[in-house]
C-alpha cells in the first residue's frame, strides 16, 4: 500500500473515531461526514489525475527509449552485414566460385605413401 493509501485509511479511521466520540448533533455530524467525504473524493481525483499524468509520461519515455534502441540495433545489424559481405568477398577468389553450367569437379585423391619395406 502506497503512502496515499495509508493516508486515506488513516483519515477514514480518524473520521470514524471522531464521529463516535464527538458531542455533536446528528445534523452537524452528517454535515461533517459529507464535508470530509467530499474532501477525500477531491483528493482521490487529484491523485488519480497525477497517476494518469505520470503513466503517460512513463509511457512516452519508454516509447522514446524503445524507438532509439530499435534504431541503434538496426544500424548495428546493417554494419555487421556489411562487414560479413566484405569478409566473404575477400575470402572467396572469383575463380573458385563454380559456374552454374559447369560440371561438378570430383575431389582429388590424396597421395598414397609407398609401402614400407619388409624386414
């Protein structure tokens, strides 16, 4: 429970105790209760308005932050793709890329060692 909730509960308890021990007439007590209830309703409206404003502010800040982070991430991805394409272009010589019409080339056989002399 936040500090406003505790304040509200404390106020309600205080009003209840005040009503029970106050030497006022019924008409005065009803007017007092009505006045206090209106004050709490006004306070609740102000707190709700403040909470809504804070929520809008937090949403806007989070939205801006997420947008900035998304832009930065896209830039980093594009930079990484550029680096990968540069590396791939340097690593593969043009003659090593097979032509789509060229027949497949069989791998060369590994040289074999001559048999060892028998002792």
